[in-house]
């Protein structure tokens, strides 16, 4: 069974540009989560989808971040316009319904904003 | 405000030693405490987890000790091996809001 995949693995952009990160969860996992780790700090929750619906987006930093999960399969996280403080590693995780305590993580996308 | 505090930030242990990583939490609504292991270039992977109604859980060489009254829990790695070198994250989870709250991570190095 394929794990959670994320694309790209690395992205380097200039301040003010737009970047879109993609996550493909494990097949059959209705729960999809986005997290971010900035500069060696803790991994912080961004938001949680149940199928295509946003269950909790309390961790989204500001309105420059837009997450979507059309059709309840893969998800995208767009940052527009990117700022220096958005640099970090963005992780996606997924879990089966009712098993949000057992989340499977992707390898992450390392975003560098110059 | 950091809800889960983890220490130490880094740890170097001789092969065969017992590294111990400590975490403390504030929110009593947390009811599940997992540890994640992350190797370079990979995502965090669930290693072992405990619920607050037990004081200890062992899986192979990995043991979680849990102190509910002190709101602290720790990971012990018995007979540590160089292959255990990784970053370890403690986390806390509430079945009520379904999101993981992580500590800052411990970079563990096991030297041969």
C-alpha cells in the first residue's frame, strides 16, 4: 500500500511569489491534515479535512494560505503571496475515519522563501 | 504558548545506553500520547503511544513512562543502536478535536 505522498519535495521561491503544495493521502483515508515545522520548532497543526470538508482550520496562519481538497482525494495548499516567515517544512498526514490518533505522515515539502 | 514541552533538544548516547526523552503537557483534555520517529528526508512515523489510564507501555526496546498527576511522559530506548539515530517527537492528542500537538523534537545520536 502506498503511503502519503507530497509534491514537490523542495521548493525555493522569491518573496511575493505563489507556491502550491500537493498531498495525496493513503487511499481510503477520509481524514487529511496539514502541519508545518518552522526552523527546528515544533510541528504545528494547520488544518484538518474530513473528505472534502474543512473540519478545523484554526491553525492556518493568515489568509495568504488556502487549502482545498476537491473530491475528497488529494489536497493542495497554496501560499499567495509568500513571505519569508512561510519558510519551513510542510507535512501532510492522513488517517482512517475515527482513527485520527493514528496519523500517517508524508515526507514533507521543504519550502524556502528568499 | 507551547502546550507540549520536550527536552532535551539533542542527545548523544553510546551504543547500548538508554536515552531518555522527556515531555510535559498542560492541557488535561489530552487523552492519547504518541511518540513519532523521523529519519532524515522522511516524514514522522508513529513509534509507540500510550493512553493516560496506564503508567507504562513497552514495545520491543521502546518504553513510554506516563505520570498523569505530574502531566509528564517520557520515552526510554533500551539497548540503543546506531540505527535508532533520528529525531523523536512527543505529541498529545485529544479525541475531541482530532489534532496532534507536538513537542519541539529531540535529535538523538547513538555512537558506536
